[in-house]
C-alpha cells in the first residue's frame, strides 16, 4: 500500500545552502497497516521461531555461556555496519589483554558496545522501563570512551546530522532538526508504552524505523537502533533472555535494508518493511537455534573423545575452561584453574593431539591457543565488511 510521505520535509535556511530535513509522522502509521493473509502468516512464522529460540535455553547446559558470546557477536556485527574492522577474535583478544589484529580504536568501540548492551539489559531486569531516559543512559555508556566520546554521550543532539554526504544539502538522508528531537522521542516513548494494538514484534519493527528516522544522537544511532529491537522484546517478555540480534541479517541485506527505510519515509511502504523485518526475525532465530544445537553437540563430542582417550581430569577441566575462553594462553589457563603451567601445557598437548585445540597466531613466546571449531561456529558471519560497503551505513 502506497501512503505517500510519512511526515514532512521542513526547509532549513542555513549557510552555505538551504536543505530539507525529514520529520517523521507519529506512530502508528496512518492509514493503518494492512494485515493480509500472507503478512499474518509471516507474523505467525516469526513468533514460532522466536518461541523455539526462547525454549532453547531450557535444554542448554549453560545458557549464560551462550549469552556471553551472543552479546559479543552482536557487538562485532553492529559495529562492523558502522565501519569497524574488528572480528570476534579481535574482541576476545582485547578482553584477554592481548593485542588485536586491527586498530585499537576499532576494538575499543566494539568493547563499549558490549558494555552498553549489558547496561541496558541489566536496567530492564531491575524493572526500569524502556524509555528515552534509558536510551540516553545506554548511549552514554556506548560513547563513554574512544571514538565518539566528543559527540555528547547520553544527550540528544543539539545540532543537525545527516547520512552519507559531505553536507546536509548533498546527503542521502537528513533527519529532523535538533529542536524537534525531544518531542519526537517523547512520541516514540508513548507509542512503546501505550499502543497495544500491535504485537511486540510489529511494534519493534515500527519503532526501529522511527528511531532511525529521528536519529536523535550525534553518533551511535545505528547501533542503538538495532539494540532497541532486542530491548523491546526482552522488556515485553517475548524473550526471557536476549538471544535475538538482527545485525547479521541487516549486514547481509544492507542495501535492501536502507532502501526499505527510505521507502517507508517517502512512500509509506510499511508492509514491505514489516515483511522484511519478520523474515529477519525468523531467519536469525532459526540460525541461533541451529548454532546453539551445534555448539552443544560439539562440546559433547569432544568431551567423549577425551574420555575415550582416558584423558586425565586436568584435560577435561581445560576443555570446560575453553568453552568460556576459546582463545587463551597457558599462564591465563593456569591462573584461572589453579594449576601449574606445566600441568596446563600437558593438557594442551593432549587436546592438540585430539585436534580439539590448535595454535592461534604465529608468535613463539607465550603462545596463544584456540578452541578452533567452537570459535568458527561463534564467528559465522562476522568477517569484516569491505570498507566501501560499511561506510554506507548510519551514524
């Protein structure tokens, strides 16, 4: 259904040239969304996949382990869309006080995203409402250090921003003027709290577009807009644990993603956006269930391999340790497990012989080791994007 522009363009008379800024209409869409039979089936399929994902935690031996790495994988992917070149391995090395293989600024940016996500999820568990205040808090953590720390962390912007272009007059998209941001964010917050005509999934789909169109901060909007989806689903208790992140889907389909955002703004094409979003939820949830199952099977297979080889208890202890630290050094493992470095070295040798562990990198002193097959499962889809492609994203 073509509705026409969803809002208005307001002319800003600035030097060196005037430009048009887009001010989105308040949610929900008007005219209302058209729920044909195909869209209803898409909603049902997405909810079914979400239910499977939420249920997987009941069969996982340690859901906290999976959460730990899913949060980090999302941080890597969401930051890559904004232009960083960090991989999951780089982040794990950085968190282990090892040097990553990319510029330190990149991996620090990803690390702050982890901290921002964890802050938001912790606040929700404390029964703090999903609100503009919480989003400002999360933004303050996100930009507290490194790149972007001079971009008013935790504060709505007080100047004009734009996407893709050297100036607003030549930009692909210009969000609302800064003086309109507080009222627009207040309207979005009211929609999240008061509009119960839509399921949480549909509200997440609509809210994501609205947040991206408002672009309320000077930097970090893309990352926070993607995190908003997961925060909303956890706040509404659709997910009991934050296991769904759409950045991999948006990264793989980034051209269609940006085109659909513009199509909503300019043509009111909400239905196509919602279909795309629901497909992303279904695809991402199904992939998470599949990956979780493979990880559990891998752990069990390798444990049985060690037992069949009559490995001593130290080997089994090290195997459990590398499930939380898939990249490590012998001194780190020895300190964590309260064992001698010689004992850890022997256990590493046994697991290397079984092809469970491998050398990581090429350095000769204080060698790194990796639970390689596990790391590959965790890292699927996190290869850095080409710089030219990643720079077409949002701020």
